[in-house]
């Protein structure tokens, strides 16, 4: 009986505990996730103090003291380190503070020190500013800027008064009144005194012959008008210095103009303290983010909340100094969303401007799928504010139309109407908002937050879509009453400068026009028609806009596969298999008939002559002879052919490729038995030498598609670090010209100069795939997106008839055919 009573008593006690902790249901707390209490998250706070002074001599030492505190609710493992742009900071091990273990427990602090010796530059600047931050266990603290003033006998003293000292919209005028005082013992001038302002430029004070007596002063003014971009800033800092009249030292000061409204919500004033009624599902840290407030300040301002992770819809929180730690968005701070098929965590986070990690933590028990209700921490990413309360209104354009019109009313409670449309890179978006009673602003942005048109009172806009995807158009009510509007949206596709020239193999079949060369005012190339002749020699005549087969060198379906076409001495040279038992050898076409020049690899062996290039009145190429030397550099004068050099001595092959003439020498890629891999080589008519080792050691840089542009040799290469990118050689050194695909290989191919720019095919990792690009000597940019649903893969570029021709797949049902770019 005693054992039964004890068991019953235990059950009663446990029930009481469960009730007190609210585990058993009843008035559920606003957030069941203790992870969002803020106090349960690790956090570091850094404070810095500079000691010593006054400072007025080179070599004086400033002593800095740093205090790093675990201000969160979770321990942080490991030692503390501090980075400071002015000094090396020394910190004691974590096990020497607090409870002497290897963790920095909540509330524990570590004191660190450093010193910095003053330089002449510091004295000239008038101050030293250090920038420091602390880290431990993967947690990074706040950044602290510490400025120490120098004490100097200044000749000029500058004071500045700004009026007003705050702004809340674009177009406001701030007037600066400057006073320059001569604090020295002798007069300055006559001279022009100047205020150097980093935003306004130089402001002349007084006339060009102003004289400033000892201890005298005079004033002048200038103005600054706030811009649309200033609206996104917390504050504007104007750095000012005065000079003139032979002054030997200059006082530097700064003036700050504060933005009193941030985050796109004009109903809140930056710096104010407000009361927030807690809604179901909210937690304190997210509420602080919602108002751009510091979490620790919010927690300290609400001592009635014992656990920030357990707040209730009946609670009212005090939120101090809103906007001090980020944009002000305002409620709702948390919303719900029912996921759709195809949603990903990333797409949902982008849709609601939510931090991905916060979103995942808020839904850590959820498996994402269609129809699942999610908790959304709105604006936790701190970017552009998405629509709240209303889903974007999807715009579609009926077939054959490029404009749609929408009317509506933006209420005070809703703040904005948001439209969304799908657009393609290169299309032109035009917006025209009519608001007869005013009070509206217009904005356009990509769903990832990239701004096309900033939100402002300019109600018309036109611009080019930068990338494929969805775009938002916002009609925003900035007044105190409901506003009606009419919005016209135009989306047009400009006439493309690229077009398919011919469909040589009609239908979906590929003709694969390859190895083009200009000869006798026509464009010759290898192609496969639908005439059952295989890959043979074709030509395109721009005058008649027709393509035709020139010869059937290898009768039947196999084809001769002519390749590496080059014009030399009044004939068109190429490699081909003539079905004469000699294999792939050097052939030529004189405008009437084709014929094999010689049999470099005697008998049935293939010489495979490649990369034909004219140099010093001879035709050079890569070939494999029957001399046991492998694939090496050869030449012909149109009568006989001979090997020029055995670069990879013995029976190994150097495989010279991508020949080009630069600075009176023949350049190419090749491999040798010198241990340097495949690198850039040259032949000057007498000797063959390796130019450089771009991928040091045995690594291969594989220079390819050599072309001369802007007095330099450009090519594709990889140094083993940047991937296959665009490189150049100026005759002395090789260097990376452009890293087009920073996260991989852009693989620039078939480099060709056209209209004073370098054109090529490349993958820019911009979502458009492998497309046509160009380089102007400074930057690389994509020319066109020929295949909007994949890779057009433009290859075999050549200039003919003042246009750029190439092989490509335009996804137009015609396969890989002959295309051209007409130029900008």
C-alpha cells in the first residue's frame, strides 16, 4: 500500500510540472522553439578602449585593450582571436578565465591587448582608426571602429554645421556652413581656400585672393541634395578637410546626416521606442529583426520576460531604438505559408526575404513538400522587403501583344500592390504608372532582390532585363489614404543581331558546318547535307545567300571530312580522306578541282594535318609523318612538305596546335619532354622555344584558340587555379585577362577578332549556358542568348563579308547549322 501511494504521489507531482511548463497543451506559447530565444544562441560582444596620449610624435605607442564577452546563452568552444587592421592582438587561452575550462561560458569575458606605433601619415591625417572584430568557435562578434585623435599645432581649424541633420526622402537639400580659422601666429594668403568634401568634391571658400590674418576666420556654404540611393542608407557621412594659404597641417572632420526612415515603412521613425503586441508564432529575436533593433537591447528593455523563447500573444514588448541594427520593416514579423509543389527552401527564403538558416530552424521538424504549412520569419535576411499579406499578382501577355494594363487601389493597410512577370534576358521592360491623386511610388526588382528601378516618385521607367527569371513591379502607397492607379506594363523583345543563315541539312538534322575559311569571296567549310554524300566541302556565297556542296572527294556516305581549311598561294588547303588509300592527308582546291598534295604519312597511315596557318610565305601545320617522330610541326611551300622540328624528341608527339602568328613568330600550344606539360611555344623561323609555364610544373595549361588582339596574343588556358579562362601574352609575360566564370570554367573557344573586339564562345555561369561572348580589352560580356533553353555552343567563328559566322544550335528545330552575327 505504501508503494502504491508513493507511485500516485509521483504521478501528481509530474503532472504539476508538466502543467507549469505548458507541455500538456492549453495556452501554447507564441514560439515553442527555444532556439529562437536569443539567449540560447551563441553571441560575442567586443569592446575596445585606446589608452595613453596625448599623441603628437612619430613612434609613440597607443595601447589598446579589448574585452570579448559571451553575450549569448550557449557556451562557445575554443580560444578567442581578434583581427585588427592596425595591430596584432594577444589573447590569453580561454582556460585561464572564468571557470578555467576550455569554453567561453555565457557571461565570461576575455581581456586582450595590442599596441600600435604612430606614423607620420597618422599625424598628417590627424587621427588613427582601427577596425577590430573577435571570433571564437565559429562565432563572430560585432565590428568596432576606434578612432584616436592626434594632438597637433594645426594652422587651419575647420568647423561645419549641417542644416538639417536628418532626412527622410530623396530630393531634400542639406546646407553646410563651413568656418575656416587661422590658428597660427602669421597671416595666410592671399590664396584660394578650399573645402575638400568626399561627396560634393572641392568647394571654394572666399575668392582666389583671400588673406586670412592670425586668429581670424571666415565662412562659406554649399548644399547637398539627397538621392534615391541615399534612402537605403542608415546615414550619410561627409568627410571634410580644409586647405589653402600655405597651411602646413590640415584638420579633418566628419559630419553625419541621419536617415529617419528606413526599410520601406514610413510609419516608423528610426531611433524611436515603440510597443509591440506579440502575435502567435513570434519569438523575441525575430521581433527585434522586424524592427531593425538590437536583440540585447530588446531583451534588457523587457525584464518582465524571464525567457525570451517563451512569449505569449498577451505580451506587449518594448522595442527601443528601432532601426539601429538594420532596416525597419514592421509587422507582421512572422507569417505562414503553405508550400507548393516545386518549392525549395531557397526559393521560399528568397520569396519572403528570409534568412535560409533561420527559416530552416523555424521549421526544423518539417519535411518540405506540397501542402505543408510553414512558419516564415519575414525579412530575416535583411534585404528588400517582399509583399506581406497578399501574394504577387501574376502578369501574362496574350499572344501577339507586348503591353498589358492593370488598375487598382493601394490601401493604407496594405501599403503596396506587387505584380510579378517572367522575362528573358535582353527584353525591354517599360512601366508607366498613372496616379491622378498622387501619393504613390513605383519600383521594379528581380525576385533575388536585384533592383532595376529603386522605389521613388518617378512613375515611368524603361530598361533591359539582365537575366532570365521572374521580376516584381511594386506600386507603393506612401500617403495616409487609399490611392487609385493605372499601371501599363510593356515587355518587348528587341530584334536580334544573330540569325541562322541556312539549313543545309533540312529539318532537325545537323549539318555541322566546321573549319570555315574565306576563299575567292566565298565562305568554305565542312558540312553534311541531306544528299547522302557525308561530310564534304561546301561553300556559302553571301551575294546569292546560298549554300552548296563544292566537291564529293570521298564518294558515298562516309565523306572525306575536310578539316582545318586555310587559304594559301591562291588555293584552299585542308586535310581530307580521299578514298585513294593514302589516309587523311593534305589536300587543296584551286577553285575548280580538288587534289591531294602529298602523302606525308606514306601508305595507308593518316598524317592528319591540322591547324593550317600561313607564316613567312609558307603553310605550317601539325602532322604525323612516317619518320617515327610522332605528331610534330610541319610546313609546305605548295610543292613539297617537310617536318620543321621534333619538339618532343624521339617517337613522342608534341602535338602542336592552335597556330597563330604574333610579333613575327609562329605561336602554338605543345607538349615536350621537358617536364612542363602542354604550354605556349613559338617558332621564330630558326628555333623552337617554350614561351612560358602557365600551369607550373607537370601541369598542363592547354593554351588553345590563339588570336591576336590589341597587340597581344589571347588564348584559353588554365593555371590550375582559375579554371579554363581567357589569358593573354604581351610578348613578355602571360596573365589572366578575364575570369569569366568565377565559380568554374568558362572555356573560351574559337577566339576571333571582329569589329575591334575579341569574340568567342563561353559559359559565363549566368544561367544562359554556352553562348556567344566578346571582350573589349577590359571586360567580357555575353553578346546574345541564341538558345534560350540550353547551350547554342557557337564554334568555328570566322569573319566573312563584314559579319561574324559560326556554327550553332538555335533550338529552332533546325539542328546545328550556319549562323551569323551582324554586329552591334
